[in-house]
């Protein structure tokens, strides 16, 4: 009887220790997750996108609206968010409509003929130079007062990418790329599908893996 009581006591202690260990592990995991980000981050982000009309724009394949939402995000690179926001508040951002109007004016610079021609535009805001100096004075790209020349090139490059490679429909292009890369037997399925979209966009000036 005494042996049985000792055995039961050991089992009880073991269960208590295991329970404490699990509680400690859960506490550590919760702490790490809280450091990594808000637990409701995805839900909050989805709600914000809904309020801003982005989800509706995706449903409607509204490329101009999506472009005007994406491009300002590239300004938040290498500088404090507050500074970037203040600059955009003062000087504005480049929109799909503005670039479409620029391109419709048939500027003489051969770099603006297509996405592929646009490679190595080389516009430098402070220096006031580019790689087609003979066309600089008539080029619309430098007329937009963004924070630096790279941002001008990024906006134009993305516009031309969407126009020439995505046939003007960014959502359809993304859907098509994802569908083509979707292979249920692929152990790295998510990585492959992500790369199908991100890979081509890396070549847009200033985008890279951002």
C-alpha cells in the first residue's frame, strides 16, 4: 500500500512538473510572438485595406487605384517614416494618371518607349542628369518633385511594367502567375508561388525584394 502511494505521489509530481513546463513553454512562445508583431496583425491589416478601398479595388481590377496605393510605399526606404510622410504631404506623389498623361504626350526620350527600353534610365535628381542627356530638358520624368531620382524611376518603371508585361491589369497578372506556379506536390509551394510574382518585379528599378 505504501509503495502504491509513493508511486502515485511520483506520478502526481511528474504531471505537475510537466504542466509547469508546458505553461512555461507557452509563456515563452507567447512572448516571442508578441515581440514579432501584434497577434491581430492580419485581421487589422485586412480591415485597414477594406476601409481604404483596396480590397474593392482588387475585386474590380482597378490598376490605377492599386498603383497609387503601392507607389508611395516605396518612399519609406532608407529614411524615417515621419520624414517621408512629411515630404509627400508637401510635394505629393506620382500617380498612375500623371504618368499616363506624360507617356501619352509621346516624349522624345527613347527610354520611355517601353519597359525594356527604360532600363538604365539613370536619372539623378541632385546632379540633374540622366543617361539620355540629349532628351533631358524635354523629359517629363524629372518634373515630378519626388524625394530622390530613384523614386521617379521606380514609379515610371512600375507603370511601364504593368502596362507592357501585365497588359494593364495587375490583379490578373498576379492571379495568372500564381496559378501557373501552383503545384500541390511542390514541397516549397508557397515559396515557388511567391517567387513567381516577386521574381519579375525585382527587375523594376528600386523595387528589388521590397
